[in-house]
C-alpha cells in the first residue's frame, strides 16, 4: 500500500535504523565513500536493509545519504550520481521485497547558502537535488527522504526538486541541537519554523532525525505537531549522543530504553518511528514491539 495511504489508515509505521554505523561494522574504512558500496559491495548493503526488514521495519532507506554530486565530488565520483543512486534504490528494493517500502535518502550538500554564512545561492542547489532524486526514482524508490537538514533554504530546494520531478511522496527531516534558547538547527531554525517551511514547500511528512536521543525527540515532536497539526510526523532518534570510549564511538541508549519512550512519541502524534546513528536491527525490533503494545 502507498505510504500516505497507510498513514491515513491510521498505521504507525516503523522505519529502519542507522546505515553508517552498520557499514562501519562491516568494514567501511575512514575516507571511503559509503555510497560506492551500492556498486562495489551490494550484498553487504542489502544485508543491512534485510536485517531491518526482518526486525519489522515498514520502511527502509537507501544507502544514498551523500549521493549528491557535491558530496560525491570529495571522492572523485561527482559524475556517478545516477549510477550510485539508482543502484542504492535497487539494492534496497531487493531487500524490501513485498514487505517494506523504500525511501530514497537525500542528505545535505554540506555547503552553507547565502544568508546563512555561505556564498552559494540556494536556488543553485535545485539541479543538484534534481539529479539525485531522479536517479532514486529510476531505481524504484517509493518515497524521497530529505534528511538531516539544518537549512530551511536548502531543504526547500530538495523538496521542490523531488515534488516537481517525481511523483513520489516526500519526507523531510531536520536536525536540532538543544541550547539555552531551546532546540535550533545549526543556522538557528526552530522545529516549528522548519516544519511550517517544509510543508509550505510541499513536504508530505516532516520531522527530525539525528542529533538527539529519544527523550529530546519527544519534545521536538510536540513542538512540530503544534506547528503543523494536520501533517504526518516522523522521528528517527539516535541511540543517545555519541561518547568516545576505548578508542571507539559508542551510543548508549539501549533498545529497551528507546522502546520505553515510544508511547510518548505516539501520544505526541508521530506517525513514523525509526532510528538514526547507533541504532541497530535490535533497536528497531524493540520499537516495533513497543508500537504494537501501545496500539
């Protein structure tokens, strides 16, 4: 069933968890392009998605977070956008089968635009995102997931590129930091401002991922729900904030703890719940069970 139809039917859907930390666990080296694995090591990427489907995920994301030409340029792969993104979607579709939907992951370009400390015009990013979303759609993605955004101006270009060049529903998530003034993105945008701007640009689902553990995400979800009361919400929390122990980055929120806060997300009006950095198939399985209990 179509993503939006399932939400309208009242389902609380489960999204997958982390991709990056799972790739690292399988041997991704520092300085290696994660997206290149969709071509060079597709079985490993498929295994990650399959593990999340097996854990109960209704949605799996493609391994294409840094798949724009601007991000791939750092690896000398700026000309491989179509190849890598289409492959990312095909690999995820293979893992999803008839059990899950595939969301094409589109991350930020990594540049700051004019008005937010940068020199590039936001409109110049439109063609960058267009190239990526077209390739994801070509590979069979069921939705486009614009994620980990800090700039409303950049997010607007990504949303527009997806809505105007594909027929797919668009998810948009922002990343916030907690401070004395409350939650803000890196350029000072509040959850309320981000949600309203994303919906105005055409996003079908809005929310937050990365940057916070699940406790903080409950508060962010409440703020967004008030700002956009009729729009579906998505939350993908980290397994806590990362700490460095014994020469390794560790995320300490257990599957049990994250699952214990799921009912609060549902009460806040969240329609899709998944995980971000540090979460594993075990976290997703616990979230899935918590949703079933809460419902």
